[in-house]
C-alpha cells in the first residue's frame, strides 16, 4: 500500500487497488483450487459408471478372487496402515458393488475368511 501511494497513484487510487487485490486474490485462489479439484476428480468419474450394458457385463466378468485379495491387501496396508482394528467390512465390500452381487458376496466371504485368519 505504501509503495502504491509513493508511485504517484495517490491515496484513493492506491486504496482502490489494494482493496481490489485483497478481494480478488482469495476469489482467484478459490477458483483455481476448485478447477484443480475438478480436474483430479473428473477422470475417476468418467470411468465410474458403465457406458452401456455390454460394458457392464464385461466388468462383471473381469473381477477374480485374486483381484479381491489384491485389493484387500492394498486396503489393509494403505488405508488401514496395517492395523487390524482399523478394518471396516462395509467400505471394503462396497468397492465391488459395481461388479455385481456375486462379486460383492465373494468379496465379503474373502474378507471374512481373511479376517478370521488374522485374528487367530
């Protein structure tokens, strides 16, 4: 503000400039943060739902017990930091909801069997 007043802008022009900067900068930062978030989230939203019924059928066939075990290992090590008491059955099993009821049931059985082994 002092620098603007010394550069022959005068007090009113310097005050208007300072107010514009103070009001515009947070808005610009918020706008950029929103755009960045949308750009990060959008690719995952594009691949979330099936494009058509045929695509949905293919995704349902692609999941295997090995894939579920891999996801369970990732969930345990990454999301739960390797701590058994942080595990939550519902969020893990819900990951397989888009793959159909059979995949979701298989995931629940694998989770229960794996947890029983960890607790013994």
